[in-house]
């Protein structure tokens, strides 16, 4: 039985909604935040997963890229947010926190600060809540549902959407996650791809229906959920690949 990584964030809920519904007991789903899922697929403990794009870029020889699928944004993403007590331009020399759940977004933060704003910052991983983390630090990067919850509370902070900054600086989508498989899945992967294709197609047609049943309605309205999902791209076309290649290029620059 294929072991499928399951990231329990709002952004992927529509895909899993139909993937789990249609697959029955064909697959075993193993849950974890992006950094945990990256480790599990790297260790061969899961077979296929949406994983941080940086995991694939670091080890392309280890994985098979599932065509046509990603979690990307072409502009604001809404859930990769830098919360800052002061304007980003004034953060030179500051220590900036980033959530321990993140890998791709932490690398993007380093690119944004050093390449796009020419800032020299110290980055530190953290598991602290936002308010506690900002007591002693100037800025804090949150991702996923933590970012969504905090931004909808309306904190009196400067808030920067890294997907938006990337798009304004490059004109290309940013690919946060890719569906990848460990080499050796072979025939099992071939049977999985049509299920994933169908799940994506059905999800994008049924966002209002999914929003009505989504457990995240406890803290996001149906309209907010649909608006958020509509900002995202779940495709992987030539423009996405160009954005991914540029990200890879920047990652290899000195100091990043």
C-alpha cells in the first residue's frame, strides 16, 4: 500500500478532500508539517507527498517529480507572512525568527531579505507563538494555518506576503511545494497520478461545496476560504518551472 504524505494545512484541504474520498483504502495517509514530511520522504518512510520545493531542489536525483501539480502563487499567497514590529527596510542587523515548520519559506525569506532588500539579518528557527516571539525579536515568519489565523486577528504589525514580494521582484510564480515520489514507486506511482489529477480537477470545480464542509470554518468564513484557495495555483506549467529554476539559482548564490 502506498504511503502518502498529508500536510494538514488549509491550502491542501481541497485536494485531500477528494483524494481521500475517491481512494477508499488504497492509500495510507501519514500526516505532518512540511519539515516533518520532507524528512519522512527523504528517509523512505513515505512514498509520495506534496513536499517543500527546496527538498526536491536539494536532491533531484532521489525523487520523481509528479507532473502538473504544485502549491504555488502568482502574487500574494496569503499564508507565508512576515510579521514585523517595524518596516522591512529597517531590519538590517536584526534577528528574524522563522517557524520551525518551514524549509522552503525560510529559504525564500533569506532571499527576500538579502537579495531583494540588501539586508544583513540573522535568521533563527522558532516554535514560539507570534506574540511571544516578537517580544525580543523584530520580525517573525509564519506559514500555513498559523499565518492565516494571525493575519485574520488583525495584529497591529507590519505584514509582508512573501509570495507577493517574490512576484513583484521577479514577475514569476513562486512554487512552495511539489508533489514528489521516491524512486522505486514505479507502477504504483502510475496508478496514483490519475487519482491525484481527478482530485485536483474536482476540487477546483467544487470550492464552495468544500468550504461548507471544511473544519477550518471555525476560524475562517466560507468566503475567506474560497478567496484563499482561489489565490493559489495547484498547477505546474512552464511559468511555474521558470520560477522554480530562478529560486534554485538564487539559493546557490553566496550567503544564501
